[in-house]
């Protein structure tokens, strides 16, 4: 089995520009930040490409400051997020604020990182500010080598940083070339008590996880390899994602982080929906995260044996489709973990979605379809200018990523982007798979890949 893609973790105290650097590296156009005062902010995962290397990036987040977390030491939550990063990262980027200089939190983090069995790059952000030059000498005292001076906001120095990152990453093991030999990785996600553990046990055929009537009783994500019709698969059964206002300290907060990490590691995600409860905003939030990560997704209506008598599947599925308009490509499937109904078909669907995510479209056929789409329904003019398609190519799989070379990407309207995605899906399928559309001006060269923003995902 090939090793997973390398992971680079961005760590540091709050307000030093970690999210700005994450957005710069991943090409994201928006900061995916949702905070609850007094807790560690959600960790964001994305992808970065530099030259011929592709790797994952995680923004570990942090607290706003001690005033927002009364009665608790500031260093403890910061230490917790670094320890989580140390568990899985191949390389750490320790970001400090060159404009304000080193403080006690920086020194405490540096002390922890020096003892870690991980490579660390010291990154001095906001180095373009006038005050930074007076503070650079302080950075050497952290004992983490020569600082790399950057401005994440303006992009200054980020190319040198990416060169250094690629130089220090583990050598690739050919996993991209051997993708078809990898098992299909499935994550089961959903609100507490929708039957995630019961479905996992039904798939695996044994009691591998703790099942209880109490919401949130499954604690950690558990990887369980199994086989289905000759296909190797791995099941990641996650703890429930609670409403953010009801997340408790410790175990439940850890469960939220585990669930999002499972989504990031999965090929196909089963989002469980209970027929006795209306589709909640929380379910759509989870679905939007799956889209943002570019994964395959199946909307699984579990406990169908407990549905109200007379409930018609077609009408129920149409109701779900109306709620998930940002992911109309996600199939709806009905199961019962208790009776086993629909489970073999669900696994067959997962295999199909995984194959779809690996699909490549011939460039000539792709251009024929998209050029016809431009002629059939031309984009609206912006002033006296109109978007023109030069050519389009499929750059990647998992997720399928299409790069449009156009005269000016600024002329693209979001509705026309959705129209082009629909034409691709009409012509080539991609059922169950999130796809990426990127737009570049003529003559564009390699740059960090935009992977974290889902087309049409809710804000």
C-alpha cells in the first residue's frame, strides 16, 4: 500500500497570518473560518501543488486571545493543536509575526517544536511591514534556524517558501501512478445517533465499534479494512458532528476534528440522514465540507425500516434533492443497518463513485463539448467584453479537475461556471463526484492549485 500524500501543518499563535498563508498555498479565495469563543478553531485541510509536487496542508487554527478564554491558561489549547499536528504532519511551518516580534507564546511553542521529532521551518510573516526589520534578529533566538521572510497577504517570498517545503518533503513513492491499486476509503459521517456505528457494523459484519442509544457515544475514528466483491476497502467510522453551540470540552471537540480529518482522508463519504428528522442545516454544513474537500458523496437515508408508513421513496428523495441544490450530483440511497436492506448496493455505489473520481476525459472530446456549450449559450458581455474560451483540459483526477484557458477569468460569472459544470456532467457523467473548474488567462504557468473551494457550495 502506498503512503498517503505528505502533510504540511501550519502552527503558531493567533493573528500571525496562518489562515492567510493557508489560503495563499491552497489558492482558496475565502477563509473557511467558524469560531466558537473559547474553543480551538476548526482545522482546515486543503491541497497545494508546486511544480510537480502535490501535498496536503492543514491550518491548525488557534485562540483569539486569553480574554476570550477566561479561567484557562492560554498555552494549553495552543499546545493541544500543535500536538495534533505532530501526530500526522511530515513538516511543520512555525509562523511568527515579524512586525510585532517574538512574545512568550512564540517562545513556548518554539521550545515544544525543538523537542519534536519533526522538521520545522520558521516562517516570519508580515515581513513587508516597516517594523519587521527591527525584529528579525529576535527570530534567531528561537533556535529553529534561519527564518524565511514572507508576506502571505501579498505573496512576497512565498515562492521561496514553497521551494524549501518541496525540498524537505519525503520523496514520492509513486502513489499517484498506482492509484488504482489503492483501497476505496469510505467515511461515514452525520449528526449524532443517526446510526453511523450500526451501519459500520452491518458493513463489517461484526461489532467493531461501541453502539449506544446516547448521542455521541462513539469516541474515535476507527479504520477498518475489509473486502467487497474483490475490491479492497477501508471504512472510517467517525464520531458524530455536533451542533457547534453544543460541542462539549475534550472528547466531543476531538470528535468534530476526527470527523473532518476522516472526510479529508476519504475517497467516498456516506452522509447519513435519518428519515424521522427533517434535513437539518448541520447536515448541509457537513455536505458542504465534503464538496469543499472534493470528495465523492452518497446521501444515505438510514433506518428506512423505521420510516413513517406510506412514506414514498421517490418523494422523499426529491425532498432531499431540493435541500442539497449545491450538490445535485450526489445520489440518494436507502438502507437499514438493522435488516441489511440496501447495503450491498451501497457498497457497489461507493466503488462506482470511486471509479468516477478517477475518470479521465479526452482533451479533444472535452473541447468539442465545451466549445459547443459556448456557442449554444454564450456568456453575457461585461461592458464591451465577453468571456472567450481558448481551450480546456483535464489536469487531475481525484477530484476530476478541469482547467479552462480563457481571455480573462474576471469576466466569468458564477452562474456561467455552474452552466459549464452542468454541461460537463451531462456529457461525461461524474455521478457522485465533486469536480473542480479552474479558470486561467492565456499563457498562465504553474501556481498553487485551488482545491478547497467547492463550486456552488453554500457560504
